[in-house]
């Protein structure tokens, strides 16, 4: 069985208890990855984030936390691992997704969660015992709450995110990102995981989950770096160097999609679980 890494801040023990309980009820062990607290600038002073990035400190900390998980996979010479954020619910069949039966020598990332975006997917590569489908991801799904990454994928992600200037989920799962085309991504349908904010109303969530990074940014606690002539010029220079403009991105996307059959599936993928007992028994730990 592959390792399961949960990214969790030291200041949020209830989230860790919630995740640990969920997986314990499913008969799975998890390992905690201490998340990087970006709100303490000392923690991100050496982060490989571009100096001209507009990312708020919280986003940088989030990115560094994912990079920390990828580095664990490489340093421990693991064939792959599950990586989850600590506000995610998983399906009752999560233990039986049969990841090991996929052609992992040709796959870098398997996206297991869902968000509210409509995306397209290629032909079925494999199915799970509960008839979930693995398909190539051919669209944008900018959430990084739960995914499986191989060691080869972890190495590519580490190499491709030096000097980053976008959020981790955008760089991994958005077709506007160059990194998207440097890795091979499969998506599971229906989704086997979802962040709580996508399946629960805001008022139903405990404060520890409700007051998310996105909410902090909305109320001005974690604002983006202010735009300036310097930052804008540096970012423009980066796009020049990378040959990364709207027309080029559109052509890159079109060329990529030509590699797949024209009949692709376009939909918002829902989270599905046969039983929610493990979720219901764990949610109380967030109150």
C-alpha cells in the first residue's frame, strides 16, 4: 500500500484529528506532513518563489507544503504516494482504488478530488472495483486537495516549480500552465475526494475550516502582493523568456488536445461515496 501524506499546520490539530479519524475508520494509516506557515515570513524566506510573484504569503506556504511532500517521495525513494490537504473528505472505497494496477510508468499524477469547474476527459484507461473510471485530464480543475503522484511525477514537479509565481493548484491542473504539459495526468470519475468547501455550505463548516486561505484573502488578512511597475515588468519578462502568451497558450492547448480522440467527456465531476459513515463520525472533531 502506498503512503498517505496529510499536509497539516501545527496550529490546526483538529483538522489533523479529522483526517486521521477518517482514514482510521477506513483501515488506512496516514503520515502527517507539517505544513509550512507562510504567514511567518521566516518560513518562506528561502522558498523558490519568483521575486515578482503576486502570490500572498499563505499561498506560498501552501505551495511549499506540497513541495515538501514531493521531496519526501523523492528522498525516501517511494514509488509514489497520496498527497492530501487537511480539509478533504474521501470516499468509502478509497482503500480499493487499485492505483497499483494502473500503468504508472506512463502516469505522473492521478487527480482524485473535484472542484466546481467543468473539464473534459479522454477515453477510459482503467476502472476500479466500484466502477470509477480513470481518464486523461483534458481541462482545468484548479484544486489540489487530493492526488496521487509517482516518484517520476514528484521529480518533474520539483524541477518545474523552481521560481514559481502561480498557486500550486494552478500550476498543476490548469491548461494555461506550462507545467501541465510536462506531466501526464489522469483523473478519477466520479471523484473519490473533495474539499469540504465544495460539498458543504459555508455556515455548516466549523470555523477552523470555514476561515480558509481563500476567506482570509477575501477579508484582507492575506492580500496578494501589490502590483508595481517592477513586478509587472519582471513578470512580462518571464513570459517573454518562456514564450508564454495567450496565443501561444491557446495553440499549445489545441495541439495537446489533438493527441486525444475528439469524443471527450465534458462535465463537472461530482464526489461520490457509497457510505458516509466514516465522514459523519469524523466531522464532529472539527466543531
